């Protein structure tokens, strides 16, 4: 199982984004991954939700993110969305993920823990 990571702001991260007006969370999840990585994916079950804070333009923001398992449909034209500050897009295997998680956010480590539990059948997903 490989996992798609992006490199932005000197950290490894998972693709994610913001809802557009009146946009469904599931639709937004697929759209954001496809836009940020130039891949085609199919949505799977939700793995977990997280909350995190960030600062933009001098303002603090609290963001809720829903994380989904997705299946790759095509990655022939995979490339980072540089206008969003994404420098790299890479596939990371089970062994390499340990190194990537050394330079990521705490919330991403939590998502990966929940994803591992999902893969092992330890948690039920919606």
C-alpha cells in the first residue's frame, strides 16, 4: 500500500484543502487531492476527522478536516500544484512512511495511525 504525500512549507503533508461554497465534504476531498497532485482518485470510506490550527495573514484559524481512504485511478500526469506552494508529490511505501513522519505535523501522524488501524481492521470506518 502506497500513500500519496505532498511537500509544502518544509513539511511532509497529506493533500487537503478547503470547501467551496455549498460544496459537499466528500466532493471537496476528491477535488482537492486531484487539484493538488494532478491525479485521478476514487473516494473510499472516511478514516477519521482532525482539528488543527494555523496562522495565515496574521490571523489564527481552526480547521476541521475529514480524512478519506482513496483509490488511485490514474497518476500518469502527477505533479505538484505549485501555485498552492506544493513543491513535491511522492508515493511513500510502508517502510518509507516512517522517515516521512519524522518531518510532518502531529495531526498527520494521528491520521496515519488511524489509517494503519483501518488497514489492520482494528477500526470501523464510515
